């Protein structure tokens, strides 16, 4: 899988809205490797780090995350 850039507005969710498969795969596979731009990875990682600190999650604590667009 790889991210597909649709625009260059500066809003990462708008600019990279979809993914596309590379090569052959099927729905029975349990795992798929994906490639995303570093800026998307950094934004998601930054959000997650801030979230973990703000709610004081410890290793193994369960939680739900929702993206609201």
C-alpha cells in the first residue's frame, strides 16, 4: 500500500486522502505493509505522543481513538 497525494493545500488529511495497493494482495491476508510520507507519519506520531502524555496512559492500557474530519 502507498499513500496517494491528491492536492498540496498544506492540510495533510486533504492532501493525502487515500491509499492504493502496490502489487497483488487479497482480503484474506492478515497483514499488509504500507508506505506513507514522513510528514504524515510525524503528524500521527506527534498526536499519539501528546495523547499518551495528556491522559497518562501506561503500557498496555486500552483506549479508543477516533478521527473527526
